[in-house]
């Protein structure tokens, strides 16, 4: 499991954003900042950020499982924890947690600007509302960003050409993973909620979720945005299928791009994984991240 984590949490469950970023490594003690600076010196760094409704314990475990299945060569893998977990109904808290994501991005970018100048390149992957943490971080960065992967982005479909257009322009290459089977994002945005008859694509306040409908203006993102992002409907990829809740036995076979509609699971899935969607589905997202990183 990945050893390095950066946390903007003040508490292990819920709570606000902390005053400063905490560095976590289960195998080291003492002042970890000099040790982390030494680890990333002259290296590429690959960050992974979880979404909302994830406490510290689950964030450490689930990001660790997923990063174990992402092959980024000699790049240093770092998980990012932030207080996106809620104690009220998820779609009520969802709006509030956007502010915590922004604060976390500002805090993280300050740490990276001050201490990661020795790294060669930075790359980021995120799940769900972690997209806002990442984009806010990149917006404030003075460092080079090589790759960005937004999985199931719980953020507006025009964010890369509107709110976070400045962040998008700082990245060499952007990839997405989206699914129209994502019931969480369908319920949280106008396209799938009871207001869709009032707030629809022609309405000035309309927004779909990036992680469900894909980018609103993909042509405006050329050549930054790589093609191929929608997971076919027959694969039935939901919001919680991207990041594993337990260790994965082996990585999804390479090369790994968006699969065709048939078969399900996609051709090449190891036999040991085909009977359990909680294994092959997150292994697919990890292998996709591997392929897009290279």
C-alpha cells in the first residue's frame, strides 16, 4: 500500500479543514517533511484524491488499495485526504463540502509550491468531489503539471472551460472517466433530478455533472483533452465503482482504454475477478490511469 499521504483534515471524522497539511507515512517517524522532500527530489509525483463522504480511515485504505494497482513507474505515489465526509444526508452536505474542497486545494497548493520544487513533474487523479480539490490546487500551483485524470467528477460539466479554465490550461494532458449509470451524480444535478422539466439544457442555470455527462464543450479543450471517457452503459459503472473498498488481487490487463459495449466484464478481465464487480471495476479504473499516465 502507498506509504505517503497528505491530509488537510483537522479530525479523523468530519470536521473542518486543518490549519496546515499533515504528512503521513506509516513506516516513518519524526519530522516527515525533509524525508518527503528527499523522496520526491528529481522524481515525478502522482497524487490521488478521494471524493466526498470518506473518513480518514477509509481514505487511507481505499486510496492505498487503488494506488497499489496504478503503475506509474518510478513516480512517487501520494494519497490526499480531505474532510469531505458528512453527518447529514449526502445531497445536503454535498453543497457545503465544495467549500471544504476549495479550502483543501488552497492549503495543498501552498505546501507544494513551498516544498515540491525538487520534483520533476506533478500528476493528479481524483474521484468525485476530489475533482474540485485537485482543480483548486492546480489553479494555485507554480509547478509543472503533466497529467490530470478526473474520475466521476462531481463538478459542473463546463468547469474546465469556465470556472477552472485557468487550471486546465496549466496541464499538459487531461483525461476523464464518466458513466451515465452514475446514479449519485444523476440525483445531484438537474439532468437527473425532479427539476429537470424546469431546469434543462436550454435553461441558463442548467448544469450536468462532468462525471456523468462528460465535458460540455470538449472541442474547446483540444488538444489538452484526450478522447475516450464514457464507460459504456452495459458495464453498469456506478459512482462507487472507481475506488476499491478492499485490496485488489491483480491489476487489470493492459493496454486499458475505454472498452467496447460488449462483453461485460470487458474482454481480458482475469477469471479470478469476473465474478466480483467490486474487484474488476476499480481494477479497470486503475489500469486506465496507468495507461493515461504513460
